[in-house]
């Protein structure tokens, strides 16, 4: 299968690397020149929990015309720029191209759908963690499952094919008929981990080694859980607080994506994560004081880069 990864940061590169190892034609599409050049010249280096290797059968480019039409586009860009990036790379899509978003945060499907027919969009979540070490070199810092699904539920042939491709490539993947539950399930994990790690500069695992950050994690997730309950969303696990702590353990050595953003003075996904909880809380009349605090603190850090 010809697969284009839109956004070759740590996670995009990780998935691209696995899928190339699985025998697919994989293109990484990104604007970061040094990363593109390093991969094309030396291969993609993955180190960490899944082992050290150099993947040579992967191509990287900034130019959508190099790729042509892809069978599958996996979107991994920051949720802040989803619609802009899709609009700049429309040449890799045709009426049969399937678009899979595995991004963090709320609102990505809606942004993709501004330009791509909804019937071509599928969505999912990932519990892997990865960190960019240097151009062309990433660290696989947390191993977890990938869950994907059709927006309208249902177990279509195409979702099974994509799930098989991922599993064959070593990315443990399951299909769900509850994409909204998946997206909110991942959102609550990001609500508990991302802003707190970005502010404290702790690794994911350290959040639950400190009573103070552990309490803040619990309260932030609990506020978001109240919203999930009010909206009647069915999560794919029982208790978001316990689950978020499990993700902290499974990705203990990872610097969360938001901490990586802050470290590199990039705009974060705070508006689509804790900020989204604040907005939803306002609509429903549910108090979210810890999420307001986390959102405002991250925004103040961003403003003072
Ligand atoms: O955004 C992230 O960093 C990841 O979604 C997760 C699972 C929190 C691991 O770091």
C-alpha cells in the first residue's frame, strides 16, 4: 500500500518507520528540511523500546508532487494546523484516498472534513510515545496499542485491511465501532499528562511519582470525565484516572508531545486538549478550574517564548 504520513514529527516518523518495515511504500511529508534530508541520505533511525535500527526503504519529501496519489494518508500534524496542512497537500488525495487521523485533541475530523469528503475519513488513537532526538533520529519511548474505526461505527473491509497492515508492520491495532469514545478516551489521557508535563518539565512517568502532580492529574482528568458522563460518551475503558496513570507508566520515559513543543518554542495543542475541556464545561455548566489553570499557564509560557 502507498502510505503518506502527513507530519513527520516523532510520532509520524515512528509510524512511517514501522509501516515501511512492514513492506509498504511509505512517504513522510513534512516541511522540516534537515529531517527530510537526513532520512533520504542516511535512513530513518529508530531507537528505544522497539530496538535500534536504520530504516532505508522510506522516502521523505516536502513536495506532495513527489508522492502522487496515496492510498492511505495518516495525519500526524499538530491539531493546530490540520486544515492548513491538508489544504497545502491536496495533490496526494483522490476520491479513493483514505485519510486516517491519529492526532491528539478534539476537532481534527471536522478540520479534515472541511476539504476531504467525510466518507474518506477514518479516525483513531495511539498510545505509543516517541521523542525526536535529532533530524532523522527518533526515540521510541512508549509502546501501546493503536485503535481505529469508521466514523459511523461498523467494521468495513477497508478498516480491516488497514488494521491488518498495521498489525503486520508490528503496530498492534484493533478496530472499534466507537470512534467518539476512542477520541475522548485519548483526550482524557492528554488532559491528564500533557499540560502538566509541559509546565513541570517532568517525564510522563514522573507525574505519578510526585503526590502533587498526581493529585493535579487526577483532578484534571476527573473534570473532563464529568463532561464525558454529561455527554453520555462511552469510553473504551472503565476509569480514566486509572487508565491515564497506566499510560504514564507505559510511556514513563517519554517527554510528552506538549513538553517537546514547549521545549522547542512551538505552539502547543493546549486549545484542543485542556482548552477543549474548558469550552465544553462552559457549554454544559460544569466547573473545570484545574483545566482553566493548566490552559492559562501553558498559554502564558507560549506567549513568553
Ligand atoms: O501527546 C503525547 O505525548 C502522547 O499522546 C502520550 C500518550 C501522552 C504519551 O506521551
